[in-house]
C-alpha cells in the first residue's frame, strides 16, 4: 500500500469509527439486551447524567421529509406543491381575494388503508382543501401527482370554515383603525400602546349573525403585567366584519367598571418575588434508551402497541391504526382505526351584553392544532421525551413548522400494574407486584387564555387512557365590587369574585372525542351492559336484592344515544360479534366514562343547538368518512344543522357494522380563588379498556423491577 492509499485508508477508518461512535451514543431505539447482572451506572450509560445540559429536541427542517404511510400528513414539499397547483388554478389565479383555511391530507379510503402494508406502494397522495374565494367557501381535492383539482360537494350547510391564524391576528388590530374605538379606549384611561385585544368567535343567535363572517373583539390592558387577561376593559365589544375588517358595531356598557389592578397577576417565574422550592429535582433515567421507536416519523411502536401518530391543524393529535400484539398468539390485533379530539365546546354562563355569545368551539372555530404551541422540554414533557413537529399550511398556503408540538415519552409514575400478597392466614410467602409503565402522547393547546393538555396514554395491559387537563388563565369579567360584603345577590355575579374587581365567570368545557373502534376488524356492535336490580322471591335467599348484567345490543343510532346515569348504570362495550374468546365471549373494548358534567342549557338555546353533540355523552354512528367533526364541517357561525346530533337522528343501522363511538368528557367550572392568576391543572379522563379481548391477563408474565436493573446516578456523575 503506498502512502497515499494508506492515508486514505486511515481516513476512512477514522470516519467509520466516528460514525459508529455517534450512532451508538445517539441510538434512538432500545439497545440489545445486555447482561443485567452488573449495577448500571449512569455515569457510563447515560449522557444525561454526565452533562449539565441535556440534549435539546433537535430542530428539523422537514425539507427532505417523504411520506411513508398512507396516513402520513402532507409533507412540506407536498404542501408547497399543492400550493403551486392551486395558485395556477383558474379559481385562484382569477381572484384577488382568497385564503386557504385548511390544507390537509385527504386520507385514502379506509379499505385502501387497511389493505396497505409496509413495503407496498403508497396510494395516490391527495390533499383536501377548504378555501374562501371572493366570499365563498370551496372544498376541493388536489391530486398531488397529477395536479388535478376536483371540487367536492359537501352539501349546503350554514357556517364558515375554521379561522386562519391571519384572520385572528388581523382582527385584533383592525379596531385600532377606527377613531371611535380609539376614543373609547382613551376615555377608559388606557394608553393605546398598552392594548391587547382578543378575537372572540360570536356563535350564532339569528339574523344578525348571518350572511357575513363576523367576529367580536374585546380588549385588555397590558400595563404592568404579562397577564393582561386579568385586566379586562369590561363591557367593550367591537363587532368586525372578518372579511373586510370593517367595524360593524361598538358596544360600550362598562364605562363605570374599573380595570382590575396589575399587581399579583403575573405568573412568570421571573416575575415572582419569592420562590418556594417544595421538592428536590426529579427525573426519569433510561440509560438503555427508550423502549419505543418511531419509524418514519409517524409509526410508533412500544411494548405490545403499534399506532400511527400525526398532528392535525383542527384536531391537534390524531392516533390511527392502533393495534396491539396478543401475548398469547403473537397476533397483531386491531383496536382503533382512528381517534382524535373532534370538538371542544365551551359555553360561558353569563347572559349579559359582553358575555352571552362566548360559546366557543375551539377546534372548529380556532383550530385545536393551530393553537397547539411548542411544548416546553423538561416541564411540559419529562426529560426522556421525544418531540414531533407539526407541519401546517398558513392562510396563503405556505407551509410552516410548529416545532415540538407533540411529545412521546414513557411514564413511570410509581403506579402498580397488578399485585397480590398473601396474608399470614395462609402461611404462603407470596408478594408479587408488577410496576406500571405507560407510553404517553401529549399535546397542549393554548386557545388564547385557556390551555388544554391532551394525553393519549397506552398501557401494556391493553388499556388506552385519554386524559384532558385544563390550565391556563380564566376568562374574567371586570366588576365594581372588590369584596363579597358589597354583593347583595352573589348569584348575579355569574361567577366567583376572585380578586378585587375580578369575577371568574362560570362556564363548561366539553371535549368530544371521535373514536373509530375496530375491535378485531371493522365490523363491531355497541352493547349496553345494563346493571339491573333483581329482587328475590320469599324463601329464595336471605338476600332481598342483587345486580344482574343485562346485555342490550344497539340496533340503530338512537339505541346508542347515552345519557350517563349513576342510578341506572351500564357498561358500554364495543364488541366484535364474530370473534370470540376461548370460552366464547365476543372480544371487545369498553368505554369507561370519566368526567361527569352534562350540559344543562336549554336544548333550544342557540349555543346548545350548535353544540348539540353534547346532548348525550355517548353516541355511536355508522362509519362515514365525511362525519368527523361533531360540530359540523363549518362550525364558525353555524346554526347547528350539521352536527353529530343531526346525523344520529337518521337512526341508521349500527349492529355488526363499521361503527364510530363518540364520547364527550365534560367539566363544569365554577372558578375559585386558587384559579387566580393562573389555574392549577384540573384533569379528567376516560378509558378504552379491553373487555374479554384477551383470554387472560395480558401482562401476567411481565417481570417485576429488580434493583440491579435500575439506573443509578451516583453523586459524582450528577454533579459533573
Ligand atoms: Cu374552565
């Protein structure tokens, strides 16, 4: 070998060694099982223990992203292509006034997705577009390969598409162009530079809200605080035409109400004068790396689970094709085809001029995904989290990246998977316990003042827990009262006096989930397992009464409209009638309801008509690709003519069919002083739990924790 070749050889050897080293230290999937007999020391096993700054989520450019799965969202490149196809289409090239309200993947038909398997060619990639052109709404499909644009007939419905981010931001500034508005603000003693305004969807209450896209704007003072929400300019409401940005009406009915004080409202850590450290630092260490892999950005594989995960501008997070491996047979079994947050309905309970219209639909009006902000590493998600970006289209069709929008991590909260210990009575020395480790998919949306945390938590025993956390800042009302001793009729406050001149107005939160369950295949039935009291006859038993489980299979949609009742309880099963367990039970999953709030509004109240999907807590509909949004495709200013309640009234057959279950998690929120100036998180959840899905406990043979297997961070390493 001559010296030139030797140098070349040494150079390549060095590069290969370097690549190998980098790969091993950054390996994103579980390392092969090694000898566990030695005590693991984080100092040598985990980079996180040996360095002060843990690795930050990496910034991804997404310019080279490719779709790998039929359900993968549109990539940055595809979004650019869709935009250029649309801009050269006559509908847009001949118009000087248009906006794209939604550009997302037009998912292939379910049968196509179900037939597709890894390695197959992708079905044609198509985009679904909702656009406004010269004041008219258009729904289109774009074939990304052929460039063909096809109009889609979605029928005649009231309402407008989800606002674009540009709609919202431009609306907040528009009132400043109106001299009367500026005079009103200054008359309240507010400097225009301290003004912060919010775009507030105004619902629909009749003729006044028809034939044009309107929005209401209310403003706050930022003087002296970042938490301007606590300083409302009460009673001042501007009605804007969202298309022309013209002020339609200014209503000012709060001139005598003071702007609440700024002191004590700032929630930022940097703004706190005293800081209380109540606990020592805590973290989960995974020296061997996580136990999950995310293939091609979207296919999550963890323990016995596999599912497709993507972000969506309207729904936030979408879980698709959730399948679980049967530990008995090794078979990969279908559980859920698709699950996501379909709508959030938040009606406020104050009928006065500046408040009656506050009846938000956060997904359909604002875009739950559009409002999902980047997660804060270490605090929103633990140190061992993996982050996923959202790639969305702006109002002009240009793609943008919402970084770290979703996180995925394994959670060990010290909970127990199963346990049993024998008492001394039996003389048997048995203590068997299995720890519960779960996989969490999390997003957090900040819809202006309010924050929603949505978790999809997968357990090894087959259970899926969907949890919604509420935090953020209350929407408050200014009042002239500064103490309850001035209030004669507290119920006329419409809420709780939280601080001097601040009322937290009572409201509800309803989060409606779309759950296309496919238990062991698409054709399923919904069974109400009703617990009924049976009474005994004299002499039959010393007991007078007992409970029987009576199974009622829902034949049509109306059989599956469920209002939860504590004294007439049922279990709610989705079963596959043609798939039986070893002993002959139909395989199934059950919905275990969580939050118990139900809407008490009058069914004819316009907000409740629009939010009629909350009239029942559970609904079951036959699968229909066009029925995904519980408040209708066009929720903004809708009249309630395209809701889940309307579809369900058709009373279609649902027995042994491809069915979709809808569940609404509800919260009544009577604010309290602890919610001021920012709310400690309140959570509620529901479960999708296997019920006769497995032949026996699927986590019977998982191992317990042993000290020798667990990572140890020694003091020297931690302090390094
Ligand atoms: Cu609330």
